């Protein structure tokens, strides 16, 4: 949810200087390669589905096509701050979004499991503003994974996940922040026992190669080798212990940001162990603890080397109501300083009404402290923490808020409706000014989104 601010201006010299703003204001949400959910899985106690079986079956394969049309209004498309309004007013506009979807899978009880899913995201903005019209584009994602030996003690999976995400520019530039990310890899699992439903133990080792490319800003591009070891042991019918460790090797393809001491190549390591289960029929929990290190490629600044923690609790007062509260302390990858130290709390509520209405509400708040970075010449940093013993270095800190309220309606087997509201906000004293005290960039912003969707599916 952080604001990305590639502040390229009229000249090449200004462009390089203003890159400080783009990195400082950006990137935790944009390049989080490994993130731990705030609300743990056990606390996400499933509610009964309000949807009937759908899809077109042919032999062992089930095909599910759908298409959605969404009307969306965003009050702050460019994530602008009121402080920046003197340069350019905050812009809001409506858009029409077309989202075709397709999924294909075979019988999940077989020995070889095939899953394919793809979704498009076509956007057309309803505005006479040329800056907003420039955002018309098409994105989407596709995921393919094939598992061999699912019902055997050792299974092997190959996967490829691709995402093309659309993100608006800021008021300083007309170039968007659209990006393409591809993650290809494999996983080997060891799960002794007779059937997947009765196996108490599972451990998996996976590895992948992640290529992350921005269309307009090559300085943000990265290549990452991602490795992960995770496993679980269900020692009681509804309670399991688990481990989850990742070690990544992340490199920028362009030295521009690294040469300016804004970010660093890194080898982030995270390890977490926990226990997840049910206290009673109505109450569930997830508790975890661990350690993480950012392992930056430089010794000039101090990286992240601290504990991880998580706790979440779920409560089902009725069979159709679910409430969840959770807290995590985590490390995230970031452009600025190489990492961010994150504390986050989240609330979630879901409610079914009869057999056709599903209402969900969520709210999250985070505190982020970025790694140390160096201010560029001619730029003054305001509202950041100074780094002791390192003149010219600073650490930005933010408070992020995000929320959602959605009501879904099952009109028929073939048609569904949804209406909702989104909130995204960054509260921070951080801003950049020039040597003449002119405002270059302010970190704060708040945006509200309202939407209505109709989906046709088979």
C-alpha cells in the first residue's frame, strides 16, 4: 500500500536526484517477495460455501469459466498528498474493469494433479483527463502447477506463476508503474502415510527463480532465487505444529539504486516455527516465533537481525459467523534500505446470511521502519529518523492503513453480484524538499475506492 514515487522530471539530472523519492516512498508492498499473512491459517476457520457446484466436466477435468464487469471509483488514483496539491490537484475518476477468468483442474483425489488458472484485468477509465486516459491497459495473472505422486510418500511439483500488475503513476510523471513478474520452480514433498487425508506429517522443499520487471523504471528490476523449507506435524486431530523457513538471493539488474546507497542486494533469511489448532469447537489459534536476517550486501549500514512473532485467534459464535484478530512482527523486502521492519495488526469478520449473501469486513494497521539510506545531493529529508554516527543517512517510518467491506450476492447459479469499499492510506511525516525548500515529494496519502461487480459464470 505504500506510495511509489518515481519522480522523473524535465531533465535527466532531476530524474536521478528525484529517484530518492521513488525509493523512499515505495516498494515494500510492491516488491514483497516473501510475506507472512497477518491472520494465520488456523484462525481462518472456513464457513460453509454459499455457492453450488459449478463448472463443465469432461472426464476427470473440471473447467470453470467466468467473466466479471466492475464499475470502480478511486478518489486518489495517483496516491497524491494534500501537500502536493499546489503542484497538481488530487485526481479521482471512475473506471470500467473487465475480468475474464478460467480455471481447469483434474480429479484432486488422483495421483497426478493438474491445476491451471488465469485471469485478465482490462481497465478503461471514464475521464477526459489525458493523464488518467494513459492508464488504460490490460493486466492479469496465470498459474500452472502439476503434481506427480500426490498419493505416494514422495511427490514432485512443477509450477509457473505469472503476474502483470497495473499501478498508476504519480503526479510527477506520466509513466506508469506497471510490472511483470514470473516465478518458475519446483517442489518436492515427503509425506508418509496411506492417504493425504490421514497423513499426520508433511515436509516440503521448494526452489524457484523470480524475474521482476517494471515497464518504465529499469532501476527497480530484480532477479531472485527463492528457496523454502516448510512442514507440519498433526500430533492431535485438530492441532498441528509447523515450521517455515525461506532463504532468498535477491539482486538488482541495474546498479543505479545501489550506487546511490538507496538499496542493496540481499540474501534475506527467515525461519519460523509455530503451533496451530482449535481450542474448542468455536475458538481456534495460531502462535509462532522465529528469527530473520536481511543479510545485506553492504557492511556500511546495519541490516535486519531480529525476532519474528505472530499470534491470531479465531472465533465462530455461530456456524455462519467468523471473527479473527491477529498480530505479526515480520521483515519485508523493500527498495529503500533493502528491508522494512513491520509490526501489523489485523481484524477480519465474515458473515453468511441465508444461502445467497456473504458479507466480509477487514481492517489492518502496520508500522514500518525502513533500512538506512543516504539522501541525494540537493535533497533534504524531513520527518525521518537519523542514523547515529552516519551523517546524511536516514530511516523512513510509516503507518499504513488498509480496509475492505464487501457484500456478495448469489443471484443464481450463473450470476453473482458484489458491492464494496476499499481504503488505503499512509500516515507519515516524511517528505522531501529541494535545496530551496520547495516540496519534491510527500509520503502521506489517503484514497477511497467504491465498486460494484456483476459476474457471469458457468
